[in-house]
């Protein structure tokens, strides 16, 4: 194997060792909170920024309105828009510290907080819902969602990820994303673990030097292997560009001054040591990396950029260190950190809308695009039309936030990543292809179509099935018996729903041994079919359902679900739904102005101007089509899509 | 619109791969403006298609080791090239292109279709530390759209929800780290390609147009014009561009109902046939890169784990007419010389050998000692040692044969082996893109061919 990048130009590298006086503060392991400047401001962030603005001769922008603040805060903590009711209550509140109070209320709701922040962590820990590969990959959602809901301290959070010692710990993170077959030496689970932990938790990129000494940083091949050894049951042999070197790797942490164990120590010992190395108080880099990522989430740009290169110069080393030290002093409490950031005047500053200056000067938050999840959930909460999770077993569906469902074309277009790698930054810029999905994609169109009908009270409630077989596959051992009371009914709808068969055209679903007279004892149907039967005079309908033997071949791989309905079913919703939706369903309105008001208040957190009201009326919003089109137009507005 | 000249001047400035300054890269004059990749999904058996060996007819009790091909060879328009029975139409146009018989698929260990497809489409085997872009995304980035109203990268015929391997498919049908701007425009079902460019099913064209007008008035009423933030302007522009694309004359290219009945019949009444017809229309309308797939669904089409003989017959029937017709139609329209058609698959197949003869991997299909049932007769194992592909147009030689495989099992490549990085270098070369074209990700250079080192097989081009 030849050397990688043989023709590559060498970059100058900034070499640094352990902390010394020449090491700039942000590259030191040591973390100390800088003294706060004298200031009329009380919030530490604002005191630091006050001095910063003076030194840069920047006049700080004013604060957003209460309503805009509420919109920001709800989206940032719950990933949901404030409802008109929530907004009205906030506006009416006379408490002079109501912004702070709102942040506390939002932070106190663990489930809603977790339903938003899980997407951030799913990106960083490349965890996804229902995503499987041929090869190993393991979801950590059963651990992650409760950990967020309970606000597990970040040091404990990392320890569980790095040293999954107990059964409930998230071992999926270290297992990595693997494909069956041979793996390049730089992509073994141990090397993935080294690259990902260094990048996500320490802001260090080890990808170059997983193959060879880096040309762009100070990191060497042996450093990547040094960290990987901590995640390996066996000692590792260093491979250079996929070729074995014969050299055994030492166990060496990125910053050996923090400690370490020998390469031949048992895996449990090594992992336990790693968990300590990443989270001990002497590791000042870990909190800097985290607060920088959080700052970026709330302000659209990090204090250090790129966020994965924490050796780069921050625009305010003092702010970075103060927040990091505060975070550590508060026991690595993520919600306290968010509270600290969100209660500053800086968080409430109007967005800086001009192009970024070079070098960057902080002048306020950058407009942030709604994430795919926020966008979809926003439409759902405005219209009351939520997506659902269908269980495999018979029984009702549950309402779902967008993160709980496998990504759709809409979600992917809006930046929800394919999490094959850790994702520390989403691509959110508008593109034509993305706009095509918004303009004529079926996911959004269906959501708006049904949502508008729902808001006008014109969406007929979907009838619940009298019988639901659950998913039937070739692995389903026996025929499933249906026995339904049909006394007094004239008609029955026998429905077969295709649930991703490989070859629906060759799938044959059978209703057998029915108690129907006249040659209808056996009904063969396709993978998506509805048979309407006359059942006048019948008290019960009985049948056994299953797949025809002929369709059980591997290239057909049928997967269907059988239903019996007593009324005409809604093909978009065969299953009944249980539980409450994530946000209360909006009231049914039929008056044009009331509808327009509602849409504006919910979508944009404000009332429409007279000119907007006129323009909105032109849609004809008391008809479902008109309301649907208004919803689309508002959803396409930059004001809606940006925070 | 990105013009070729802009691109080439960028390439010549040696900063194509921004940080990756390989100064040896010279601008290449493109031989083709459009590339059409006809993807034979599932592993097309080379000995049943374009590299026929000794034919052994089925009989009960047949020793599977005797079986190299289950079809007879037939003559083609080129004297020294014989291909497999059932491909008579392609045989007639073999003088318009080059047949490569020596493609060697990646050595990835245990065989997994989606992983080999990922490898073929990106040049990199997963897992990768960054998301590798699809060939079409690189071409889209390097060359841009050929016509401003036509997406640069159009991906026809692959459903992304196919059960267990869905996620593996999604992971390479993307622009990867290049971002959605260069990603595929999906036409999932070519039989209804218009669905991709017409309003949602329940919205009429009139309503769609009115909605857009009202949207613009609504934004105007809100004073949007003054808001001025760059991100927000970009969003408005994107929505405008989408509408322009959907309502442009170019959108008619997606409408197969405008084709004469005869021309639809010439391509065959199948999804793949419709896809090829669509590819012709899109090429005429200015598409840059089009992939049309027979569609990968586990155990279907070319993924013959059983009943391989019969299924190869059916699948050949599906591809023979449309591929040949596409070549003829583009030729008739004077477009073939500037359009590169590539017919390719992730790996070949064999009755006995799984993987490579020198590096066998775990068998996935049990082969009986004696064949008793016709369903046991066929190329049921995955063979990564040799595979065939076809190139038409785009400056490749006519009636040319490249690469030779042995006539006896294991039918190894005996002359001119070509692996993915050199194959890709060759395809990019035809499009005027150097093999070390690339982009920077996380401050690292990432190239269209692995480490920028692919070597184009230039002898494939010429008269």
C-alpha cells in the first residue's frame, strides 16, 4: 500500500506540550475563571461582553421583544413554538423577571426538554431511530432519552458513554457504526471510538492521524492508536495507511499529564481510566468544548470556530473560560449552563443580519434556521396533525415527535443528517433541491392538507379498526383469527396494508375459513387492498388471516397488516391512536380573521399587520384549500424558518 | 450557471481541492457533457450477460462445477465480441461502445450488496470517517447543471425504503459532506416521473400558481424585502428557483406522456424501460448526471440467490431493449458523442465461487452436489474477481473490447484488470474532471478517487 496523500503539501504545525506560560489559555489543560470586569451589568456573561464590546468599539444591539424572546426560548429548549395561549400568558405576566422565569419553567419540563435536545446528542453520538445496518450498530436511545430527561450531569453522562459498565449503559456509542466485512484499519471500532471521543468531547480531530502523522495538526499516528488502545480488549498494532508496522501501540491519553494505564491492562480497567481522564477536574478542555458547542446552539456561531478545533483562537478567551469554569463549578449541569446563557442580555439581543466580519466580531446571535425536527413539529403543533408510530403488535399507534420517526425526505432536505459519522454541525443553508421538497414534496403536502382540514373541523375522525392483526410476515407462525361482532352492520371493509414488502406485486394475503356464505370462504388479496363486503344479517364475522405460501419467497419478503372496519376507513390512519399529542390540539375555528390571527400568533409569535391580514384573506382561509395554502406560505417565510 | 470554462480555469489554478494542492493536475478537455449511469443493481452475472463462457444446459443430476454459463453465446455487431443470449438488441449496438470484462470489485471481505454499491458509487468503502459523496454529486459540484432549469444530479428508480438495507442505501445516495446542494434529485418511480415536478397530487396547477403569487404578496405585505439578512434572502431565492424549475419548459422533459406510443414501446413496458426513456428526455433537456437503476431490492432483479437462470432471462429481457434503444436514440439525435453511457453493477456472479478465488469469503448460498431442480441452476454466488461493464458514447472507442477473463473456472481476469479508482478516474476523465479533483472537509483533502490517485485508462478513448 502506498502512502496516503504523498503529494500533499505540509502545513506548518503549532507544537505544544504541557501547559507553560507561552500556551494561550484556551489550549491549556488548566481552567480558571477569569476575573469579571467592573460593570453596571449584573450577569457575568454581560459583564464580560460589555468589556468585549468596548474593546471592539461595538454598540450592542437592543433586545428582542418579549414575544420574540419566548419564541426563541421555547424553540431552544423544547423545540416547539409557543402556542398562542402560552404566548398570551407570557405577555400578560407583569413579573419584571418573567424571561428568567420562563427559562426556568421550560427547563423544568424534562420530557419536553429531552424531546428537543435528543436530536443534538443523536447527531454528536451518531445515534438514530430505527436505523440498522448489516453489521453491528446499537441504539443508545433507551439510555439517552432518560439521561436527558433526568439532566444527568455531563461528567456522569460521558462516564457512561466511555465506560459502559452496567447493562443499562449505552454501549452502542463505543460499538460504532460497522458494516459486515473487512474494515480499514483506521475504521475499526476502537479507532472510531478514539476519533469520535476526541472530536466530540475534546475538540480534537484525529482522523488524519488515524492513517499517518497529521499534516495539519500536531497529532501523530501513535496518538490516535494511543487513545484507541483504551477502547481495545487486546493491544493494538499500529497500521500506517492500512499497512501493519509491527509496532505495538502504547496506551496514551491525548494529554498524558492527566494520567493513564498500561496497554495490557484489562479492558474494564482501561475504560474506567478513560472515563476518568475525560472527566477529571484537571481536564479543562472537556468543559470548554461543551460550552462552546452550547454557545453555538444558542447563538448560531461558536466562541471558537470551527467547533471541532478547540486549539483555534476564540473570539473571547475570557468568556469561553468563564463559562467553562462556571459549568464545572456547577457540577457539569447542562441545564444550569443553558440557564446561565439564556438569562444573559446577550441571548436576548437582536440577531446580527449582516455578513460576518473577518476577523469575526461578536455582535449578537446569527439567524438560525429551524432544524428539520423543529420545522416538522412546528407544523404539527400549529395544525394538530401529528405523525404517529405504529406498533408491530396489534394495538393503537402513539403520537410522535419528529425525532422518534425515521428520517423522511423532508427531514433530510432540511438537514437531518444520516448519522453514519458523528455530526457536530448541520448544513442548514437553503438550496434549490431543499426548496423543491418544501414546494412539492409529499410529506409536507400531506401534513398541511390534513392539518388545514383539522383546523377547520373538517377532518373526519378516522374510524378505529374492529380487528387488527399486527404485522404479518413469513415468520408469523400461525394464521391469526379474527372474530368480530357485526350485528346490525350492513357492510364490512376488509383491508390489507402493505408494510414495505420487497415485492408487493407478488404478495398474496389471505382471508381464510371465513363464515361468509356463497364462495367467499376464502378471499385472496394483494398487499394493498380493500374488500367491501355485504354482511347484512350476520352477527359475527370470523376469519383466519395469513400469507399465501407462494409469497413467502425471499425475493417477495411480504410484510402486511390485516384490518376489519365497520365504516369506511381512512387509508392514512388505519390504526387508532392512544395518548395525548405533544401539544394540545388547536381549537376548531371557522372565522377568517380568527384563523389568520391564530396562524400568525402560533407560527410567528405575533399578530399580522393590516396589510398582511389583507394578503392572507386573499387565500380564502375558511376553505381547507385556502387555509392549507396560507399555512404553506407562512411556513415558507424566512421569519418562520429562522429563529 | 456554472460553465465548463469557469470550472476548468478553477482546475487549472491548482486549487481545486482548496487545501489539497497537487500541482500536477492539468485541465482535461471533456469528452462528454452528460453521463448516464445505468445501474444493474444486485450483482449482474457476467457469464450470463457480457462475458459468456461454455454453455452447459440444465439436466437433472448436473454437477454444478460444470456450469459456467446457463445461456448460449450470440454474435454481436463486432466480430470478436460474443455476448449472452437474450441480449440481442444490445448485441446490435455493440459497435457503438466499449465492453470491459475485467472490472475487479473491491476486496471488502464478507459480501454485502449495499456496501459494494456504496463502494462503487463513492469510490470508498464504508465505514468512513466523513460522509463520502456519490459520483453524481462530485460531477454536480465540479461541473454544475448543464441547463439552469435542470437539476445536475438526477437519481431515477431507487426506492429508499426497501426494508433492512434501506439505511445502507440512503448512506450513499447523497452528496455526503458536499451538502444537499449537490445531492440527488430523486425520481423514485420513473413510471410517474412527473410526480417529482408537478404540484402535490391534490393541488391543481392553477392553485399551485396562485399559491405562489399569494405567497409573494404575503411576504411583501410583511415587509420581507427590507429584512435583508443573507440567510433569509437565500431562502426566498431557493423557493423562487424551485418554482422556476417546476414551471419551466424543462419540466416537460419529465413528462413521458408526451412521448409517442411507439417510442414507449421501444423501451419496453417496465420501470427500467421508462427510466431509460426518461434519461433520453432529460439528456436532451440538459441534464448533467443521471443514474437509472434496475432498482436494488434484496433478492430481486439481478440479486439472484436462487432460480438464477430463469431470473437472469427475465432481467435480461428487462434491460436489453431500453439500453440499446437509448444508445440508438441518442445517436440519432446527435447526442451520443457528448454523452457517456455506463452500464455497471457492484460485482459479478458465479455458480460456485463466493468472493475472489484467492480470497474466498463465507458462502451465502448452499449449492447442492447435483442439481435436481431448475431453480438450483444459475449464478447464485457473489463473485468479486471479475465483472463486466459497458461504455457507450462520450468519446470511448467503438466496438472495442477491454480486458480478458479465463475460460475455465474460476474465470479470473487474465488481462487488463481495472479497479474502482481507475474506473472512476476514467469516467471522470471523460467528463473533464481530474482524478485528484476534491474538496476539503475538516481541513483534510478528500478526492474523487482514493487519495487522488486513480489513473484513467486513456486507451479506451479515441476513434
